[in-house]
């Protein structure tokens, strides 16, 4: 048998008649993992694009669950109404339109800690003159005693 040629297969087998008894899930897993990675990378980019303000610290601050009228003053003194750049006249118009539908309208005012006190007082006065009776000043309740 040392000199006999070796044969692989008997020749009687018909490869076309064999059925596939399993499904290869490797490509499905690969595609799923690639989609998961894409989702994870883009999810960090799509995070709420808010206005960056450094809120002053206060020990008595609490979270507000629903903000109907969000007013923000950034470092440069730019005013935002519900996340969109605005001005005094637009705020008065918005309040005039919203107040009849929502009589319990509450304004939440967030101002960067470097914004002059007079600008915040002006904003509070503007909101009160427009008819809003309930307002709150947004503060960062964490580590109020740690300094300024």
C-alpha cells in the first residue's frame, strides 16, 4: 500500500444532493456589531446640544420637572428662549401667545455666573411685566459650599 495512490472521496457522492443543515450567523453578527458601534459613536455626538452656561451654586436649589418658558443668558449676554436665540420683544410676544393657553406659565431663568446682576433683574422684570407671575432662577445645587 505504500505505492498505492490515495483518493479523497469515493466518487459515488453527489455534492449537489446534500442539504444545508445549519445557517452561518457570523455575517449577521458582524453586521449587527458594526451597526451597534456606529450607534454608540453617533449617540454621543447627538446628545442634547444645549447652551453652555456655568450656573451659580446654591444649597437650596431643586430640580424643575417641567419648564414651559426657559430663558437663558450666556456669558456674552446673549438671550435664549427655549434654546433658540431671542430678544426682549420675542419673549413678550411668546408670553402673550402662551399665557392665555397656560395660565400657570412658569419661567425658568438660567444665567451664567459672570452675567451682570442688572441683566438678570431686567429679565425678571420683563417676564413679570409680560404677565408671568411664577418664575424661578436656575442654579446648580451641587457643591454649593465648595466656593465660587
